[in-house]
C-alpha cells in the first residue's frame, strides 16, 4: 500500500498530463454572458476565452464584474444568460459541485485550509486513502502528499501542522489540493495580496509548472505588476463589460489602468474623472501621530500624522492591512510595536473605552458590527455618549432629544428617534453610525469604508457630513479600498501596500490612475 | 423595553406584533393555563395561603435567578449559582456558634462579622468567575463549571460531611421569619426583583448589559468596556447566589453539602422559561418573574393533585424543553427577519 502511492501518480495528475489539444479548441469559452442582481446588471454580454496551458490575468476595479464572471464559471451563480463551453462542449452547471466535477477549481482570497490538520490531511481533505480495514492509511497519505507536493516543486514535510506554515506555503498547499482534485481550470482570486516577494516568486514558479502541464489558470489580482509578470494574456473588465483581452507583450501598467478606469469614457462618474487638487494643511496642529506601528503579519512600521481639520485618506487594496490599522487606532487591536500620540500625549490604548476617552471615534466598515438592529435609533445614538449624559440613572428624554437633533440635521429617514434601527435603509443606518460620534465630540474620527455599498445620494450626504466635521476641527482618518471614497474625501492620501505605507500624496493633484499606480 | 420597541417599530399588523411579542406572551399564557388547570383540579390550590406558600417555595431559586438574569442577558451563563449559594450558606454557619452536638471545627464570630465574611466569600468567588471569563478568556460555561466544583469543594472542606444548624440572627430573621404572617424570605425576593429590575431598566449599567448582550461587537465599537460589564454581571450573580444561600440555610434550618443542587436547574429554568433570550440582549426581570411563577405554580400544583412524585420530574423537564424550543424559535424568527430586512 505504501509503495503503491509513492510510485503510481494519482489519477488526477494523469489526466492533466493528457491535455486537450492546446492549439485549436479553447479550454473554456463564455459566449454572450449577462447576469444581473435585482435589476442591476453585473455582467453585460461578455465573451471570454481561456486557452489550454495559459495563465490569464484578470483585472478591473471592485464591482467591475470579475468576481461575478468567475462565480459563474465555478458554478456558484447558476442563473445567467449566455453559453459556456468547456473543450468545445456546452455545459451548464447547477452547482459548485458540478463545476468541480468538470475540472474547475478555485482558490479564494480567504483560504479554506484546516489549520489544525497536517499538510498531508489538507492535501487529501475529503478523500483520504484507506487501507483494507477501512481506516485512514496514514503512511500512504504522507508519502503520497510528499510526492505530489514535490512534483510541484514544494518542499514541505507533510506531517507539519498546516497552521504552523507561513501563509505563502498554506496557499500553495491549497492550490495543490485543487490541482490534485483534478482541476484543469484553476481560478486564483488575489493570490499574492498576503505574500512577500520571495513567496510570490515561489508561487509563480509553481504556476509556471502547472501551465506547462497544459492546465489553464485565471489569475485575478489588483497587483498589476504581478499580473504583468506572470500572465500570458490579460483581460480587463469595467462596469460589467469585458473591455479588452490582449497578449501581455507590449502592454504596461499605465495602459492597464487606462483600460480599467476608462479615462475619457462616458460611463464614469463625473466627479472622479479628473484631477483632484489636494489641499493639505501643513500648519494645523497634529492631533494623532502614529510611530512605527506594527501588528503581526497585517502591517509593519506605520508612521503618520493626522492634523486638525484635515481628512487623511489611507488607500490600499483589500487585505493590505488597512482594516487592522484602523482597529488599532481605536484600541481594538494592540500593536506589537510602536506607539500612538493623541493631541500630543502618548497613549497606550488597552481597549476601546480608553480610545473613546482619549478622544478617538471609530466607524467600522461593517455597519452590523457597530449598530444594534433591534434597538431604537436613539439608543443606538446614545450608547457611545451614555457615560457623559448619565452617571447612574438613565435619562431617556435627554437621549431622545439628542437623537432627534441628529436625525434632523443628518436628514435621517424616517425622521424619528424611536424607530427600530433595523427598519432604516442602509444609507440611513450609516448616518446613525456617524451620529453616534457627533455628540461625543472626538478629536479624531476614524472611518473604515464609510461609503461602501451606498447609493450616490447617500454617499454625497456622508461626504458632506464628514467634510463638515473636519471643518469643525476634527482630524478625520478615512481608510478605504475604494479609490472613489478616498478621492472624494481626502485632503492628503497615504497609500498602503502589503502592510506598509509606500506613498504619500500631499499638496498636489491626484487622479485615480495615479492612486492605482502607487498601490 | 420590548413594549417601547414594538410601538416604535410601528408594526400595524397584529400578527407581526404577536409574533414579535411571542417571547413575552408564551410564558405568560403558560402561567395562566397552569393556574386555571390547577384551580379546577384541586380546591386547595387557589387560596391566599397557598399563594404565600408558592412565593416562599420560589424564594431561594428566585434570588439566584435575579443575578442569573444579568448574566444570561449578556449572553453568558453561570452554572455555579447553586454551588456558590451552598458555599456561602456554609460559610455563614461555619462562623456561627453551633450547638455542642454539632461536630464541626467552626469558628464562632459575632453575627455581623459572619455575614460580612460570607458576603465576601461569594463576592470573591464571583470575582474569580469574572477574571476567568474576561481576563483569561475561558468561556463562561466552562469557567463556572469549574467554579461549581470549587464551591462544592469549599463546602466539603468546611462541614466534612456534618450538618450545621445555627446561623446569625439577622439571617435567621430574613430567611425563616414572618412579618404579620408573611414570610420574610418572600419579601427579600421581592426586594431583589425590584432592585434588579430598576438596575436593568433605569441605570446606565443596565443599558450596557442589554447592549452587550444584543451585539457585543457593536458595544465594543461604541466604546463600552465589555469585559467590565460581563465581569460585573458575573459578580452580581455570585452575590445574589450567596444571599440566596444564606437565607436558604435559615429557611431549611440546616447547612450541609449538596443542599442546593436542585436550584441550579430551577434558577436557569426560571430565567429561560420566562423568555429571556439565551443569546442575550432580550428579556429582563419581568420575564424572570413570570418564569419563577410558572415553575412555582407547577411544582406546587403537582403536589396538590395527587400525582406520582417521580412523574413530576419528567413533567418539569418537558416544560423546560418546551420553553427552550420557544426561546430558540423566537430567536430564529428574528434572525430570518433581520436577514430579509438587512
């Protein structure tokens, strides 16, 4: 049994060694694909072709339709218009399981590994070899996993606990699992976002080996340099349309950004199109200063200053550490190294209460983690200032009065303070989340993705409110992965990349393409 | 609060209103049904005397349930209530002069000092629960399970299998006395219920309890010190249990090992049967009162209609199961509605 597994390659690898004719029939064809969610078109008449043995880079902004497309291919979205052909045969998946059976595998940005199992168990997850007695054949599993990983050029002890490996190796092992499950089309979603440069190189080496075996890879990424260095072909999505598919030769980052944001095209919103002049305030007093903040793998050596009356934007792709940074500023996470000064005083924030008392307010990216859906609006508004308006006994009339004032000034609909919060629309809920901090009069307001998922009108309202707060002298820190959010709010922009600040835009004109190019 | 909410939500349809109030209606309907049933089944049930009886019978579990309401509203649990009660009751007896025939190495102290020491010990046990749960990060279920054993150990060490009888006069008056024929322990229960209710509804701390139970993450992101709130709830619960234990010892006339074992289930059942959400954030002392009455009427009523005493245990179990089903079912309705309304 032991010898069997180490000598005979698994069935799945054999399939891949007999690739379909690479030249004529494409491995995957998507013809005229359209998909909409509740009347909003996510994909419009997209034709996409993936050849055998190619690495196909996929770029586009958030919401451009890349993910929807890939979810259709992976059988997650089953209702769509258009046709899908694999090796020239038409298929229609009814589930992700169907897609898997047809040889389509996906590695998500959030890995689905089992950290407490060994590498071998993860590789064989769900299909462990068994011996004659029907028990798991551990020796076969270990030797099999070792051989399979070696064939990909991954040198790792299969008995290692998965969680003890660096994230780059975990990702490779998940990739290995997808490969060994027989996938001929592998979709990688942001595979390099958490990797260090050597890890990226290792991943690329493995991917080249996979390509050589005739399998096809779709490589989705915001990191255009990575796309350009590994892909054979690049496809750009914008606003649900496939803009262009082009061989990687002769194109560069600027060309890709142009195609992604469609400079000069009519389907872009006016305000984000042109150049925005940043008006930083060098003379304003520094309210918040971070020095060398470092937190685990999330971010390292972050230093910046936020000034009174200034909106500081921190831009970076999803997973670049900006979310963790925002939580650190509010005392939810405690940094491994580095320090914070608030209004000139050095602070060591041990919890969110201390952060609040030090004058910091925070609105997290997810409204659910900041609001009480079953409670009336006024209790949502008052919770963060309760300590100020009541020592022992509650004063509900005072709470209602404060809440009513905010409901009125922020144009919250319906204009009542005792409606259950869950009955409000998303945009109005977000306003309540802001209102929580308005009476608090913080020195620093930290906003994480303040306009995510809001309609244009509500976005404008939020922008106005935040502007007004800054004009009153607050230091505002806006953390976002959406360029529009940062551009529409910030007076100064820091760009984060893989946990570090890599660029600062101040007192200059900035545009979306410059922002994207810096990240 | 629940009433305010439903008014506020302005839900015109009666069906929706009833469903949203199911948490409160179901236990109350159960209580009415039980009272009507036992009134018809036994002529001796529906009397003033028996009402006083029921109040006395639920007193010990009731005082524990007040503290437990705080903990469950936070979405946590305290399994050590009966054990802490037992330990505190034994501590107060340990420091009281016992009769010569009681073979315990007790340390006679003035009555007030014995009471202070007993209160200090339940406070200390509650602090251990609080530190273990919030600072160390042990889930309250496991932490208080360990405390249950620790409390039992303290009892065992102090009485060594013996039984003590004497308690300080004050404890005796409160636990076993009568005022104008009315049992004082019932009055103590009412006082605890009132203070508990006022604390939960009208103080800042009470609001924090509900908010932490309703959405712990949101409370934290609002700058509420969640750990302090949880810790305080566990300490309050332990002190309530301790008082229940002292008065219980006076009420039963003896202090011994395993004296309160049945009260853990009773206290939890009272809170949950009353409709306080096991997931936290919803319910309150009002619900606990109804839950206590359901339990009290059930226990007492089953004695009035000659029924197999072994069957009683099964019936209580079934009632508790039904309450749990309603509790979880109501929670699911809310989750689904939230997901749809999201």
